[in-house]
């Protein structure tokens, strides 16, 4: 089995479902409210575990009811939480509005995630034993850089999701093997609105790039080769929250199993397509048997 470590955020998602999202100064009536364990780190960990990997998570939750539920959810999904710290801060939260077209708007309050600003004893040893380290930007950048450097020092593949988008320091990019932004993040990082142009620009800093294109699939680029576009299955989206994290988690598993890039991207797209047809983030993530069935169809 592929061995994956995820260093990242763990949040409780507070999700309101509405016909149309409110404009500034407007109040709308929601149809439903749910609390769903999430956070980009936890989401990618659960996605990878469901897809068939052995997964451990490095991060932090608060000493509160949300923290207990977040830890329990990860463990129920088969994720090792020995390196998930409990701190004297509120657990992180994400306040999400989902409209009837499946789109979302999100406000993240970091809480305990803000304390994850360095590696603690044992973290580097855990990273060194992995096949891949998954990183995002919902914990302090210092920890992301430290994790990437540790992975590079031990020859571990590093996959970075640059979200929320922000300028990336050269020392982080130098330790990243695969960068996986969506279209908006790619534009934010490069100033290029065309995905092909953005991918070419990003290859100046990292050896491989996958730009996710939503319903249009994904674009893969590597130095010295023609870009590769892989379509996504056509489905009707109910809730796109967590779809990108599902894609990354499944992609890490597929690459760890040494599947060809085109197949790995199509397999990850199948996982993401399943997730958008269900509500919630971590609750929507498909299991390996479901992904295989969708991929084969």
C-alpha cells in the first residue's frame, strides 16, 4: 500500500445550503445547515485513506467538542492521528455557503491550525518513512516549508496544493515535486489566465504541475514534454466542497502505485466526480471500490 503523510489543517465545516448566496448586506433564508469535519489537510487524508493508502496526519485540533469529533472522524476513516496535536485553542472552523448550483464560498478561521508553525519531535521521522507528503496552505507557512524540506531531505515525493493562494517563497518551491493549483490559484501565482500559459510559467519553479479545471478535467505539465489534458466525467454537481482535496488525495495514491500519469489523473478525476455528487467535504469522499467502478465506466 502507498504510505502517505498529510501535514495540514483540520477544521469543522459549518455549512449552510441556500438557493443563492447572499450579496453584501443581504440576508437570505437557508434550506439546511450541517456540521461536517473538514479542513484541507483532513480532507486529503481521508480521501487518500478511502482510496486505499496508509495515511498519517500532522496537525492540531482544539481541546473542545469539535476537536474530539475531528479526531474521531479521522480515526474512523483509518487515518493515524498519533501526530495530531491537541492544543489549548478552539478548533479551526470553515464557514461555508453552498448554492443550488453546487458552488461555494468559504471563510476559514484557523484556530488550532495556527499553532502548527513548526515540526515537533517525531514528525520528520514520520515524513521520512512515507512515499508522499501532501501539503496545503491552511497552516502557517513555516511548517509547510519545514515539512517540504524534511521530505526533500529523505527523498519523499512532495505534493503541494497552494490554497488559499498566496505568494510562495523560493525555498518552498525548491522542495516541491508536484504543484496542484486550481485555475484561480494558478492565475494568482503567475498572473496568467490561460491554464497552459500558467502551467508553463510554474514549471520555472517546480518540475511538475497539475492544474485542476473543474468540470473540464485537469492539465498536466512537466519540463521537456507536451502538456497533457485529461477530461473529467460528466456529472451533475450537488456540492463541490472538498472536490479538489478528493482529487489530490486520490492522485497521490495513484502516483504512489506507479500508474501512468494519464491513468492517475483520470482515476483522480473519477474520485472527484463522485465527491461533487454528494454533500459535504469529508463525508462525500468515495472509497476505492467506488472509484474503480466510476473509472471503468
